[in-house]
C-alpha cells in the first residue's frame, strides 16, 4: 500500500460548494489511488483492506477514494503513520494529516 500511495496516491484537500455556511464551501479531506482499469480487482480489494472508501471508473482507470472524515481520521492517517511513505509524497501526507 505504501508503494501504491507513493507512486499513484494523492492526499488532497477539496473545497466543494456548500450552502451550510457563509463561505458557501466546506473543507473535505480526500485520499485516492489510481490504477489502470485492468487492475479493477486490485482496486476493489482496497475497500476491504481499509474497510472504507469507494471505487469509480475514470476513463481507462479505476480510482479508489476515501472522503468521509471519520474514515480518513480513523483508518487512513493511522495506517500511514504506522507504515511511512518513503520519498516526497511523505511531505504531502504530513501536510494532509
């Protein structure tokens, strides 16, 4: 999982529109991994591995995405704190966490 995340993973902060506050947007943490569509079975296994997230098709790729804050906080961040990503993606993770 560390290798997939280092190569094809993304830790990002999304600002989707929201009608629930003055700014008309909310902050949403997103963790996602992308792989070619031939790896659909592998991508679906990430849902079982983390016990959260969703899969969707984007062109020739499948994307595994976790957006629920509770899942990010209780599953994704603790995993990557226990199994550190090597390389520059670790800096993205630190900002994300």
